[in-house]
C-alpha cells in the first residue's frame, strides 16, 4: 500500500518539476526576489498546517480516532516553523512586520483549501495525502534544492527553514507511514490519500507559478496590514475592532 501511494504520487510530479519555477531554479535564472516571495508564501502556508492537521483529527471516526495523540504530537513539532521563514527574510534585509497581517496569494490559499476540502466534504484521511506531499518532497529533494539556492547566492543564514525540513522531514516520513498504516482501512481510504497527494502536487506547481507571476508586486512588506485595512475601509467594510460585540 505504501509503495502504491508513493508510485502514484511520484507519477504526478511532472507539472511541479517541469514547471517554470523548478526549471529556473535548476538553470540558475531564479532571482533573490523570487526566493523572498517563496519564503513569504511558505510562511502563510506553514502557519495554517498544524491547525488544519488537528482539524483532520477532529473528523476521524471509529478506530481512526486512535491516531489523534500522534497527530497532536506532529502538530506540536511543526508549530512555529512558519516563523523560521520570517527569520530567513529578515536575514535578507527585509522588514517583515506587515506580513502576519497580510494574505497569501490565491494560488497558495488554493493548495491549503484543497486539503481542507478533503477533510470537511470528502474523506478526512485524504488529508494525509497533503501531508505526504509536504513531507516527502523536502525529504527527497531538499538537499538538491539547497544546493541550487546556494549556487544562486542565497546565504545559509537565509535557508534555515528549508535546511531544517530537508533534515527533519526524513523522520516525519516515518511518522507518516505509521499514520497511513493505522488509518487506511478500505480501498476508498487509499484512493482518498492518492487523490489528495496528486492534487497537492499539481496545486503546488500552481503555487510556485503564482510566485513567478507576482514578481512585480510591491516589496514594502512592512505596510501590508495597513494597505489591506485601507482597502477594506474603501470598500465600506472596515475591519472589526477588538472587543466588538462584547
């Protein structure tokens, strides 16, 4: 079963590896600005993952509930990793104070939303396909990605997030194998994981393309929250004040 999932997932990686982002990374034409935007989108994606994984646990039924303590351990191990991406941006000289109040690109939101849809509207164990992609990719390709970024001129002090996950995700893949063996009881369960793993790979390719398409976006990330507040007021929908309704 594990080999089957891996084979199906690997067969779906063409769009990702053959897309413009990976191609430019390999050939050396990716820019430091692209890497900075990647770190910003990593921040937004990774920030949500512990809670969305816990959401999956809340939808498990029957014997699958026994996975919950392991899932919570995984969530705790991952929590806070999004701040490593901000630290990497700071080391590149960026003022990131406005990023937490901002929003990810739609292509980044789409990848996370796809996984949450599996939990809430399909089969919750399908979410493990999302985790499978996120853990297996850095475990298998992390070192080569780090080498390409180094050749591009990115200092080691600005690659702490990717370096950490190239190492730690090797262990996490072992945890993931345990989740799969402990939760996939039917052919429908297996298909749900395969569907989500393949879909996440495809949406990851779109997320990276979104980063390339965003290269002309304003770089003053310290004012993201202020800009969005002004935009909300202009639309006639001012943000809620703290304590409203109490």
